[in-house]
C-alpha cells in the first residue's frame, strides 16, 4: 500500500477538514443570525436597538483586532498610507456600517426565514452594481438568470404571511449596500494589490464603522436609551453575541482560504435552508407553500449562476495553463536553438 495508502489518507484528511470548515462556518453564521434575532425581536429579549448592537459588535471586534495586531502580533498590519486609507477603507467602512445597521434593523420587522429568502437577491445586486461600475460585462443570458432569481424572490414575498413593507425596504437596502461594498473592495483594494484577512480588515474597518454609526446613534437611539432607566448592560448576552460575530469573521477567512469562495456560496445555500427549517419549527414563524415555491425558484437561479461562475473560472484557469505551457515550450525551443548555434560555431572553429 505504501505511497498509495498515504495518498488516500491525505485525500480523506483534506475532505474531512473541508467539511469541518464548512460546518464551523454554517454553525457560527446560523448562531449569529438567530442570536441577533433573539436580542432585537420585541417578543424575545426585546432590545430593539440595531445601531447600538452593531456598535457593540464593532467595538468588541476593533479591540480584539487591535490586541491581535499590535500587542500579540499574531498578524502583520498591511502597509497603508493615509491617502489610501481615506480613499479606500473609509468608503468601504461607510458602506459596511450602513449594511449592518439596515440588516440588523430588518430582524425587528421580518422573520428569519423571509430575510434569508430576500438575501437570495445578493448575486443580482452584485452583478447589477458590477455592470454599473464596469467591473462586469453585460450578458443577456446572465441578465435572464438575474431576472429569474428576482422573480423567485418576488413570489416568495407574495406568499409571505407576515409581510412588512418597512422591513422589506430595510433588508433590500442592506443587500444593496453590501453588494456595493463587495464591488468597491474589488475596485478600491484588490485592484491596488491589497488583500485584508478578517483580523486586519476589522483592525482597519471596524473603527471606521464605529465613527459612521455614532452619527445616527446620537440622534436615533441615544435619547431613547438615556430615558430608559430599566436597561442594564448584560455582559453575558452582549459579550457572547459579539464573540460569535468576531468568530464568524475568522470562519469566513478559514473557509475561503482553505476551500474556495464557491464552496462558501454552496454552504450558504445549505445554511439558508437550515435557517428556514429552524425558523418554522423552533421559532414558529409561518412559512407558506408559496414562500417555499418562490424561494425554490430563486435557489435554482442562484445555483445556476454559481455553476456558470465555476465553469468560467475553470475555463480561465485552463487558458492560463495553456498560455504558460506555450511560454515554456517557446523558451525551451529558444534554448535548443541557442545550444544548436553554439555547437555549430564550435564545429566551424
């Protein structure tokens, strides 16, 4: 067995690790979503202050990231000038803060299951904004795919038993700002050769988010919290909630770094179905057959989109390998011709 056995053991180990990363990410993502719903929902913990909750998360994450980068030096900070920070990180931080604020606010008005159905619009938003900023080329077949996803979500919304217009507006706004943030990362950071892992990302972005969130917080939530004498900060609830949010950022890096972004997309679909089932069976949210039919249509559209991206990625990699092979063959040919000319000159001499 020798080498064959060791090879098969390494393959099995890799598969087991990949499934472990997927399971960790699904568990943490699931936990953060349900935990946020529990805190913000008026029928549960009854603390409907999404800006404050997001600021607690950002304060915790920024503090922990600072300790890991500056004190314990677990990761090295990225070389970044002041101009680059102001022109790139600040706009991304602003978009991220608004996206988190709106998405957390939606939990007050909508069920967990319906929010997951609305999140299926993320590929539509990313593609549309990518086309707008000329990061994606317009393709009629891709647009048809985007329309099919949108139609599925529209059907799911039509079948929603507890439809709340304001909640839908908040969630759609969160999707739009998050999609813009993802495109801006490509334009402002990736194009300049800068990559941020979750720790360095939180180190640079979290303080920026905190500043942006403090403005609406002062006018919207601070006056209400100031008048509410009954509230006492629960370190166990908010501490564990913030720790889960920080761990989720690390899990994203682990999953994408050790597997691929496509694996995360597929895992996200599994997580969404689990959340819908949990929302229906445990939280007792109403999930109608029309809901499921609409989300099923959107799910098929998202699956097809991911499949198309995978094929395009494979084609690009094959083209790159072919080009490298041609370049290598050309270099070998030049070396042989050079050797031949050298030998010919030696014979003449």
